[in-house]
C-alpha cells in the first residue's frame, strides 16, 4: 500500500511539473485570436483550442483545419500570434503492401 501511495505521489509531481493544457471552447477565445484566424487563415475553421500554462506563462494553442490541412497556431496571453507549431497536409498514406510470398511448385507424383 505504501508503494502505491509513493507511486501516486510521484505521478502527481510529474503532472504538476509539466505544462498544463486545458481545453477551451471557441467562444471563450479572445477576440484578437479569432480575428487573426479569420483574417490570416481564410477558409480555415477552428477544430480545438487549449489554454497552456507552463512555468507561469499562459499561451493559447488553436488547431485550425481546412480540408485535409491541419495547423496548430500559438498565441500569447494578449492574443498576439507567436508561431505555427505543427502542420499536416494531405491524406494519410496507406501502409505498403507486403511482398508476395514466393511459391514453390512441387512435382506431381503418380
């Protein structure tokens, strides 16, 4: 029981040390963020939004999509654009087909 408690305390400590990422509703984003996306990312829609707190620094990550393109945009706590952190484009590539197994022909016996 003591080991379980010790492990739980270690896990909680690791979670607190890492950045905290909290989901947000689109309507809860600052107007400056939504205005920037409307202006600079025409045709994109907001898929997800997160408030990120890391070492007392608050930023916002917003995932936007247009067709098969998905990008994650980062903003500071005032709504100023910081950077594009991730970009995905195109459909997922299918896994390669395995090579066919060689066939051996056995001689027929009568």
